[in-house]
C-alpha cells in the first residue's frame, strides 16, 4: 500500500473513531467499515481474484478504497453506489487523493434503481447501506454473478435484527453457501455455488 492510500485510509479511520466516541447520530457520522472488516474484505477479494466489484453504500469511500486496491491489481474496477450526492463528492475527493480514481466509478442515486441499468458481470458485491434493502440489492445483482462469486454484507452482527430476513434468505438459498463472520460489526459472507 502506497503512502497516499495509507494517509487517506488512516484519516478516515481516525475520523470514524472520533465521531463514534462523540456518540454522533448515525446520519452525522461517516459510518466507515470497521478496519478489521476492511482488511478481511480486502484479503477475501484478493483470494477470490475479484476483478469487477460492485459496492452499495460508498459513504466517504473507506471500503471502496480497499476494494479498489484489489481491482487495480486485477485490471478491473469498482462501481460504487451512493444515494447522497454530498457523500459521493467527498468520496470522489478521497479517491483522487489516494490515486485510485481511474479504477472507481461512482454512481449517485438509489442502488435499487441505478444497478438495474448495469449489465457487466460481477465478481463481488459488497453491501453496506440501508439494512432493510440488502435483499433487493442482492436480487438486482444476483444474475450477473457467476458460480464462485461473492456477496458480502456488513453489520450482520451489529444490526442482526434488521438483517434477519436477508441472512435467513441467503443461508437457506439453494444456490448459495453463507456464513456470518464475527469480524468488525459482522460480515455475512455468501458464495454462489450453482446457477
């Protein structure tokens, strides 16, 4: 990891920790992925040789940068969806500072709609947005992910009640294998095993 990437990630980690310690309401925080979960996501994406990555919930771009490091190594890209235009602008500036703008495409709008207009194959879908919409994000991208592709949802432990339907859905789906990984705030890791 080069110095520019390290500096941007470190600044976002410190900001997230500070905002959490101040007990700011969720909508006022950057709500970055937990650093341990980010590293786990990065390692998982590397091991899966993910090239084409879709993220739902950019916020200020913390997890996007980790995913972009993988996409850059694989000659691919990250398409990240953010509903809040101000957050997207801030994320765009962070991608520029990190030197990763060339492998990241930001789509501003509701991912339930914006992802329907996409047709590229996807190797990995990462979801860290409205918890009650995970099933919809999943369904919109499902047919574009081949066997061996990954779906990863954040907050599987911290927001277990809100994600109960999604977790039950993926853990009982006949074409998937899924497990809750208690890293960070919990990741639901799902692999597509058959069409």
